[in-house]
C-alpha cells in the first residue's frame, strides 16, 4: 500500500509539472454591432425554421422568408 501511494504521488507530481493548468479567457462579444435585439431576432428566426421543418405550412413558409429577408437587411445595416 505504501508503494502505491508513493508511486501515485510521484506520478501526479510529474504529470502536473508536465501539463500545468492554464486559464483561458473567454472571448467577449467581439462584434460590437450585435445587439440584444438582433440576438433575440436570430433566436426567433431559428425557432421559426424549426417549426417550418416540422410542418409544411405555406403561410409559415412565406412568413419565414420575409422575416429572414428583413433580418438579413437589418444585420447588414447594423454591421456598417
């Protein structure tokens, strides 16, 4: 039992010295033009798309296409 403890301690010491823990900073939102309103609209668009995949509704399809077109224009304007 003593041998196992010594081995494990030695192994862990070498392991942690070989592979030190490093901290990685999470990237903040680098795109300052993305607002909470745009994020909400994109989430809603994804929700519409998932609903469109489940049902094959013609009115939902036309609504999704028009919503998608408007959202893409808003995103283009927000970038510049």
